C-alpha cells in the first residue's frame, strides 16, 4: 500500500495544485461583482437620478464589509473549513447581485450591493489566498500567492468589458444577473473539489513531504500539528505578551474570539500599524479610486464607457503579470523593499494621470495603463509574506486585519472621490491626493521590522494607537 502511494505521488501532480486551481476559479467568480461598481455608476445615475456621492456610499459599505469580514472569515475557515465558508460566500454574492434588479431606492442598493455582496466577497478576499497557500504550499508559496491574487484581476479582465457592453445594451439589470449566475456556477466546483487541509487526503503540504516513507494521514496530521505548535511557540517568544494570548484561544472554538485576540496581540507591535497604514493607502489608490471612479472619470472627458472599461480590464492583464512576478520576487527579495518601491512607483503614476484623460485612447494613457497595471496588486505577496514572517501561525488572521484596513481605505476614497466630483466637477484633487499618500505608504513600508520582535521602537502596549481602527 505504501509503495502504491509512493508511485501515485510520483506520477500525478500534487493535490495542492488542484486546490489552488479551484481557489483561482472561486476568486475569479467573486471578482465579477467587485468589478461592476465602475460600470454601473453611470447607468444608475441616469435611471434613478442618484448622485455619484450616493452611489459611492453603497460602494463604500461594500468595501468596508469586504475588508472587515476578512479576519473573521479567516478564523471561520479554521473552524468550519474553507469549503463551507467559500460556498456560502458565493451564494451570498449571487443573492445580493440577483436582488439588485428589483431595487427602487438607494437604501436597497446599499443593502444588496453593499451588505450582501460585501459580506460574500469579503469571505473570499485575500485571506482566502493566504489560507490556501499556508495550508497547502511550502514550496512555490510566493508564486502561488501571486497567481491567486491575480485571479481577481483575471475576473476584472473577463467581466468588465462584458458587463460594460451588457449595461449599454440589454441594461444594467442583465449585467447583475450575469454576475449572479457566474457566482452560482462556481459553487459546485468548490463543494466537490476544494479540500480544507492536505491531511484530509493523506498528504502533507507541497514541499513539506517527509524525506523517507509515505506517512499515514494520522502521522501527517501529527507532524502538521507539531509544526503549528512550534511556530506558535517561536512567535510567542519573539513577541512577548502578544501572540501568546492568540495561541491560547487557537482551536478553543471561538472564531470571532480568535480574530479579536489576534488583533489585540498584533496591535502591540508597531510593524502592524505600518502595514495597516500602508495597506489602507493601497486600497484607497486602487479599489476605492481607480477601480470605482476610473470609468466615470474617463466618461466625463468624452470617452465611451465600453472603451474606459476595456482600459480598466487592460490594467487587469498587466496586473496578472505584475502580481505573479511580485510573488516570485517575494521569495527572493526583502518584502519591505518591494513594498516601498511599489508604492513609490504607484504614487508617481497617479500624479501624472489627470492630464492623460481624453475622448480617445492616446498612447500616453496606454503607457499609464501598462505601468499602473503592473503595480495594481503587486503589493499583496510581500504583505502576506511579512505577516507570515512577523506573526507566524497567526499570519493569515493578521493579514485579514491588515486587509480590512485596505478596504476601509478604499471605502473612504470611494466616497471622497465621489463627493469631490459632485462639488468640484472633476476628479483631479482625488488623483493628486492619492499620489501623495502613496509616497507616505512607501516610507511606512520601509519602517516595518525585519523579523518578529525587532520592530524599531516597538510599542509594548496598544496605547492610543488602536483607537484609530475602532
């Protein structure tokens, strides 16, 4: 029997690749509705007479819940399993986008588009990527993070041009139904093919196979449990009074309690707040500003919505390459340096964007699209790497909280940019402001500690800082 297992493992690709493939498809499905705000702003404005500030408020609720759900979803995945959480999340996305077609008031937009879809997509956010890679990969972890993160860009690439065409033709309601159908179609794949841990199928994570023999599922689970305990002990030693508390509640049965305890532990280190601040600016300069307002901003300058949607989708094309390459670099280069460079380059590109808008697609705009696309979510792999490096076994939950700041920043930017457009008649101030904030994010990223427990000037207690997230 042992010999047959050895032969099977040599002949077939590791099961981790199948799990990663299903996760990739699920992330694409979740990204479908995340890609629609920019496409639907103008049609909703035309049909209902709602201002961009009003519509942006629904986007803001979606972004906040998308982020705040993430750390609790990570803890729920530990307790209930990835398969159940992701399947339920896809059903929420389908429900929210499907009910949107019946709305007649702006509060219904907030409920369907903001609350339901926000909760659903938040449960399949980047913490899902972190959980899959932490459980299933040791070798190739960085590049898999890059590929899965790029799944969101792939969803944008697939859905944006199609949804823009549908919104202009059959109408925005048909576009919403297409998204609902796409999310539903992914549910059977997730339920049948996704597995929570390698131990369920008698394997270890890719790259963590023992050098000799093929252990049983029980032995593999024992090794994995021992590794988790060892990682927890290491992190507890490097962050006194912090992760020790989290270790005490890990597996104690409270997903919400664990998420809160991990937050309290991580908040005692200054590096956490640098990561939170930088990622909040990351969200503001991507999902909140460009992802939500690029299409209506281009439309203000006479560009057809389908053309603008195509440009935004093109950002997704280069985002795939940039994120995968960033994942590869994260295994080889100091993640702090990568983040500093990424934020600085993004800020520079946003500062030169306003004069590039025109009724037609000029070469200068294409240069921006390529440059900005390569940097769109390239920040994710090094951020995940830093969370894992600094916080060990609690890294995925810590990243959930860092990602929550990403979406809070995106929500603030979405509303602020909409109000800026309503009051000034243009978005210029929003682009310039985001560019300057990216420079601040670059500085904060370089201030993150090199390893757990060695943060320069690390705080020994939360003090007044944590109040900024309450």
